[in-house]
C-alpha cells in the first residue's frame, strides 16, 4: 500500500505522443501535385538530416528535399524516381 501514496506525483496530463509543431517537422510528399504527409522527424534530428537537396528515405523509397519551411516546421519532398 505504500506505493499508492506516490500516485499524486504522476503526470497524467502529459503524453510523449502530443503533437506540437515546435517539436517536430512534418515530411510532406508533393510528387505529382499531391500533398501527403509521409512522416515526421524531431527537430534536433531534422537540423542535421533534412536540408534542401538532401535525400530522404522513407519505407525504402528515395525522396529529394525540395523546400524546408523552418518557420512552419514543414519539409516538402518529391519522389526521386
């Protein structure tokens, strides 16, 4: 019963799955005029892995980064095939 006295310290209102555009970039596929979200990347990783003309690999497909919108946390990619 001693463990129940610590339950008040657990934060139930916080989740690591809460979406916040300041925490991650949305990867948007614009191939053929479509705008489909194909992935997300956390901001620290995006600083090193996503930049214009970079190759982004998603589910075995290669995409070329066309535009990186830092203010809106969006990355626009096009299928490189």
